[in-house]
C-alpha cells in the first residue's frame, strides 16, 4: 500500500487531540504519561518511518518530521518518546540491521508490542562517545556485554535498546560496535529517574541501565564489528532532525498560546495584544517559527535525497550538516519562543499550569541531548573553515 501523507496527518492530529488532556493531567500530577503508547498504537503512529514490509507506514523524512512537529506542540515529553522509539530506535535497525534482525524487531515495534530506545551516552561519555567504557566479548555463537548507559530516553520502558561498546581490551581505540539488546535478558537492569530528579519532562521516561554479562545473539549485531561509531553518527542525523521538528512544534504552540492569551488579557484599559512591547514578543516568536520551519523542511528534503542515493557521500555530508544546523537553530529558537510566551503570560507564565511554562521547562534539554549547542557550533564552523580546521579530530 502506498504511503498516504494526508492519512498520516489526520491520524497525528487525532492522536494529539486525545493525548493532550492525558498529558496535562500527568504533568499536573508529575508522573509518567502511560497513555502515550496506547494512543499512538490506536492511531498507528508507532511505525511512521518504518517500511511497509516491516509493518510501518513508510513515511518519507519530510512527512515524518511534519508529524513530529505536530506532536511537538503537545510537549517535548511526548515528542521525545517518538524520537527514542523511531528516530534513533527503529531507524538504525532498519538502516544497518540484517533482514533477520529487521523482521525480529520492526513489525513488533510498529504494532506497539515492543518499545525501542538508544543507549549511547554513559556517565562519563557524552559529547565524545569514544570515551565510553562499555565492553563486549565473543562467546559461543554470540556476544556478552558489560557496561552502564545513562540518561536514556525510554530506557525504563523499552523492550529492546541499541547499545554500543568496545571489544574487551580495546577501550579507547574507536573500534565500537552496535547491538540490539533485549531488556528482559539476564543481567540487564534498568532504573528510571525519579521525576523530581529532572528539571523538566516529568511525564517522559528517562533511565540508566546496567549490563552484567548480558548475552546477545550474534544476529543482533548491527552492521559488522567496528561499525558502531559510524552507525551512531548516522543515527544522530535522524535524531537531531526529530528534535528540530519537535522544537518547531513547541514554537508553534507558544505562538498560538501567546496570541490567544494576549487578545483575552486586559491591562491598562485594553487587551495586551494592543501593547507594542507585547507585539514585539509575538513578532519574534513568529520569526522563530518561520525560520525554524524553513530549516527543518530543507534538512528533511536533503535527508530524503540522501536516502534515495545512499552511496553519495556528498549528499550524506549535506544531510548531516543541515540536520546539525536545524537542530542548533530550532532548539535555541524554541527556548526563545517559550521564554517570550512566558513573558506575555506574565505571572501566570511562571507556572506549569499553563503551557508556555511547561514548554520553557522542558525544551531546555533539547540544547543538550542529540548534540549540545557547543558540539553543533564546532561542526557548523568546521563546515565553513574546512575539515582541516576541525577543533576535534
């Protein structure tokens, strides 16, 4: 069946309409929103970017990221689930997994029977994944993994995670490999962070997990041994774009909220929307939206072009750079938009009972995960100066 972008947009809208009250209640109670997965399953959104032969809808990058932008209006917490499950969960399996591995995980993930997560970050390995200490050894017809992964979105609810590690005795060499690890395996222990341990995003699941002699079948290796770093970087292109799209949705919601509230709220004898300095905030939010939308769309189009010609290294380079630019710009624009929307709301803005306050609290992490502002600036600068001027080799 051919992909239907109109139907995806309709289903996404229906999901968003239904998930909003559940998200608002969960946020008020500061607890994990356990309705996201069932509702996403109801509207067939758990395989949006998965090929139809594996049970997905087969959305291209442009339409997938449009859907994530709409979901982003409901909050960074809701969108983060989809990023973890699809953009950096299903994507590497679909791109680098064997046919057997795809059949093993993607149909179940698309149905909602399996939730996926991506385990790259460690307590002492963030922006430089080469500093990870997770290791693996070959044993029999498979592998045994040991290590700790940290701040993993969906990590406490996932049925399978993409985990990275070095061959034992080769830590620091850069020869990283990637595996799909079942979380019900013996020796796998996950612990979710308490909602109050995070500055924001109380309704999402964030966890750390430890692997103690976890057995992984040989078929669960992604690509070949030593491909892990390339797989991680390739997956981050998808992940960064998903964050950028979600932040576009945050900006759109902040704009809608600021417009509605400013037309209703009266001070000094007239609606505050008539005050010039309030209009200044709204104009800035609108420019945040226009610029972010353009950058996300341009990056998504390039990603589709690159996917259509996987052997073209120049298209891949451009897709990587545009994703980094879009992620850097939109995350900062979303922070600015949320801050301005809070200002428009005044005292009411300084409360998570109102949407701008929640957006401000939650969107800040977007400037950290999937590539910090600083790392992305270096990447963008190197693209202008030349590869020989890279700050880190």
